[in-house]
C-alpha cells in the first residue's frame, strides 16, 4: 500500500515537472492582463519572460502609455516606448525577456520599471535598487532634473552574485556607450538631451517637451545642462555588464532622478487592426474593468505630480477620475466645468490616459436651466431659488412626512414638498424616486416643489456623514443623513445632549422629528446618561426664524434611530488609568468617547474647571457636581479626554479626593517668556506691574502688565487684603490659565492667573502715593472750579450790564427833570419880567 502511494507521488511529481518545464527553463509564457498584473506583486529583480496580446483602446500622446484590452479586462500599461503611429483599434503583441513587471502609480510598468526612483524636489538624497542583468551590452537610461538651487547626480554599482563579484565603484566612462547612428556600433559615451520648463517639481514627461540641447557626454555629468534651475536631462545609451548576475545601483541626486537599466528591451509589435468599439455608460454597474464614458460636473480637481485627479458628479453618481498624464491641462480651467471623460472603470473610479480622453462640453443655455444634481440646488441663494429653477433629480428617500419628503443623491439631500394622491404614489424610506419640479427658497435651505414624482425602484440608503465641529455649528448638513456618535450627558423626553468628538450637540424633538428616547421610561433614560451611543437620521438645522441663522450645535433628526455602543459604567473610577503626559502621545491616544481615569494635585478651583498637576504636566477637569475641594488636595478624576487646547481636558468628569499634600514650588517665569501655552495648568510665579484693582463677578481682579503682555489675576472674594496702589510691582503665585477656543479670555489677553488667596500676592515695590487717579481727581476739581468761576464771571457781567443800563435810564430821567425844571424857572422869570 505504501509503495503504491509512493509510486503515485513520484508520477505526479514528474507530471508537474513536465508541465512547468517551460517556466523553469525560462521560456515565454502567454499571459492575460490579469495574470500580468499578478506578476507585479512578486517584486524580484530577475524579471520574467512573457507574451501579452490585446487591442488598443487609447494611447497616450507622450508615446509610453497605452490602454490594452485582451477581451477579459482592460489595463493601463506603461512602456518606455511604443511603435510610431500606434492608435486605437491596433492589435499589439508585447513580449518581454527577463523583463521586470511592477505596479506603477496608475498602471502596470512593463519593462519600464525604474531600478531607482528618486523623484521630487528634495535636498541631496540617496536610494538603492537591484536588477538582474546578463553579460553584454544592456540598455541604460537616466532621467534627472533640478528645480531650484544647486544640482547633483552620482551613480555607483556593485554585484554580489557568486562568480560575478564586483566591488562598489562609480559608473564611469569605461562602461558607458551608445549606438552610432551610422554604423550601429557601440561607441564611448552616452547620448543626452536637455530640456527646460517654467516649473518643475517632479520629473516631467520628457516626450512632451522639446530638447534645448543634445549631444554625447562621457558619463553622467550635470554640467551639460543649459541653465542652473528648472532644467532636466535624459542620458541614454548602453552599459557594459561584465558578468551575469544581480547588480545593485546606488543613486544620489538633487533634485529628482530615475534610473532605468534593462536586460532586454520589451518588444511591441502591431499584428492587426480591429474596429474601434464605442465606450459603455459608466452608470451601468456591470461595466467594472470595461471601456466606459461618463458625463458630469467637475467638483474638485488637483494636480498630483504628472497626474490629474478629479471628482466628477453626474446626475445620480459621482466618480473619482484619475488622468495618468495631465500635461497641458489647467486644473483651474476645468473646475466647475461639465465634461465627458472616457477611460477604464475601476472599483476606485475611472482611469483615463491623457487629455485626449477628456471633452469639455459646451455650455447649453437650456441644459444649464435644468438642475440635475442636488448639490446644484443647495448652492442656490434664496433669491435664486425663488425664481424658480427647473429641477430633475433622482435620489433615495431618507425621510417621509405627511406633506413632504427628503431625497438624497450622491451630492447631497434636499427637502421636497410633495403630497401623495393615494397609496400607489406614497413614498417610503429607501425607495428610489425621480423628481421633476421647481426650486423654492425654503425656510432655511432651498427646497423642491414637485410637478411630477415617480418611483423608480429601491435604492441603497446613503452612507451617513460624520459631522465636523464646524458643520454642527453652521447647519450646512441640513437635509442630509448624518450619524452622531457621542456620550449622553443629559436626556429628557424632548432633548438629548451629546458630547461628540466635534463638541457638544443638542438634539430636540417636535411633532415631526422624534427622538428614540421619547418612548423610554424615565429610569431607562436616566440610565442612558454616561453611555456611548450612535444616533442616525436626517439632519434638520434649528434656526432663529427672525434672522434665519442656524443655532450652533442645535439640531433635529428625522427618521432617527439609535444604537447604544457602550453602556454607562456603574463605577466611573474603574476606567483605565492614563498619565496626563501620555494623552498627547500618538501610541496612547485614547478616543474622545472612551472614559479614562487620571490623578493629580489640585492647583486651583475655577468657576468652570479644576486645574490639576501630576508632577510633570498640567491638565483641566470639567467635573459634574464636584465635591468640596481645596488647593493641595490629591484628586482622582474619571471622564472623557478632549485634546486641541493648551493642555488636555477631561470632560463630563467625576472627581474625588484621595489625599492632601503641600503645593509644588512655582515655576519662575520671566516677562519675555510670556505667553507660553506649555505653562497651562501649572503653578507659576510672575512679577508684573499693577494697572488696576477691581471687582469682577464677585472676584477680585488685578489687571497686570508683564513686559508687553497684559493679563488678569483673579483672587477669590473674601480672601483679599487691602487695596494696592497702582503702579506697584507685585510677585504673583498661582495657576497659569491659557485661553481656549471654547473659553476665550477677556479682551485680547492670551492667559490669566488664578490665585488661591491673598498669600499669592507679594508687594515688591509700592507704587507712588500720588497716582494718576489722584492727578485725575485734582484735574477734575480744578476743572470744576474753573467752570464755577466761568459761571460766576458770566453772572457778574450780566449783573453789571443790567445795572449799567438801569443807571443810564436813571441819569436820562434826571436830566429830563432838570431840563424841565430849568425851563419852568425860565418861563416863570420871563412871566415876572413881563408883568413888571
């Protein structure tokens, strides 16, 4: 029995050897493109012998990129060169002998795998690569460029293969040759071509540029360049390999460089022509790895080296588009343009060769009037939405109400005013509907008034968005499906308060937007506090009706569902212990939604927080109902970590006293070293000048100046000494408190101090008795006297003027009386004389 099994095993082994004999002998293997792609994961320097055949779907203008279709799949191949005149429809046979096949940035490198790829702008850098070479003359190509400043290029090689050992030595003129164009013989030196461009940050596609200078150089000499900066050089020729083996090349360059050494060039031969097939619609889900087209609007475009990457949104789907060669395309000119792209549809998006597969669609006035993407509706201003604009969209129903529904496509969500006429046209969540109608301004965001609504089928629900802090504050996700993950801090029948990684959020309920907690028993809701939940639904912003401005972090969720990920701990102090200094380490980053336990000494009790210090670093604790604590107490706290401030903070924390010890000695801080966020929540000693001494919200506030910095030092009420003269120099000892985004300090202050009592105030030098306040009082008194004098003088002048006027009248009256009397006397005398 055993001998029979042994014989069968021997026979099977012989058959396997016979079957694999061509491979073991290094003979050519006919591969499909899928099999060729699998070879890219081998990663050995020896290379393979292969034969691939397919039809060209597209060819790059640069002459080294080709889309090849073997009838099963389509792949982008990168070769060093293609036959002149290669065009779509050509049937090519690609053969390689000892050719390395590798994965490139966007496709498969066939015989074009660089031994060393040291591309990009960088200071002098080194890199090493290996390649299998057989004895004789082998092809070599070096691409190099210098962006700015000085350039450098040096290459060394060595071989460690037994029988072909060679010490590491410079790649010099003794082994470098090129083919003479007339005789075809190998002659000394490398052929070079020099190129220039306005901006080089990576190695350009040299076939797209025109050479400024060409010639022959003995070795890799960057001195042949035509200028110092923004210049590139290609060196091509032959390298004489002394013996067969695996050779290691060492390249040092500034800036980028790429070295190619091939044992045998890949051959590309045209063997026929076929009819050019029209591309299929990329919206068909069966078109993965097929030749497709897609029409849409460019919402994002960026250049990544020589590639161009875009996000193109269509009427019902958005694709990530990668263009392998983006030469000649201006990203700014493509932004917000409607385009038609042709390429291979991959699971990751659409892959195109170059600009030949991109068509910018001419603006059509009628077409522009029809909005086909929800993102276009959401971008409308209220006056634009009120015009109205015609709409034809298709999306998944995410929420249904008696007189409306919410529909979301790949670009966003929108409220739709729709009243069904019967059960046959009643929408349900997760159905796919096509909507035709007109836009309206809505109460907060644009809406659609339906003219026609048709159920298309069932669609997958949209993936929920994890809202950021800014999105929660602005309400920009209105009508979109979101998912909030957070710790429940408070809950009632109509409200749910969460602590999320993006900050605090409040969810409200009304007759349309229900909360999953509404039907819970009070005890069940109470038990939810402290648990980690995920709640998902259609985001509805809460806004001020008078202004239309969203209320920060207030929202409602339609069609809401909730999942409790982690129940509240019965003992919060059973959470894992973390050192405050470790909170900032990447390897120890705890989640914002994971409760941790910390310990430290209490430095100060603030109105909203406890400042603790563990001997090496400070941190803050926002405690809920903290016990009576005094500075010096050893405190243990359990809560949820928040990073991003001057020091780590523990939110929604529980705290307890575990001991008491003297406060640590303060850190003496000079005025020129202020402000310093590293001092946050630590005990410091600062000398500063007193500017004012006032009472703010029941606390004594000392406004101080240390150098060019102003800050306020707070002392608890009832623990202060007598007032201190302005201008006095004080030495303050207390806790340093830096400003945070959530709690900015008064004015432009970047920090403040919190003193435990008046013992933290030491007067180094009293200010002068005669203070600016006294000067102001004297000036005020003198001014008051001056005003009184002015009024007295004015009143006196008025009295003198009145009395003068009265005297003038009296004098005039007396003069009249005297004249009258004189006249009477004269008259009497004359009468008497006549009588006599």
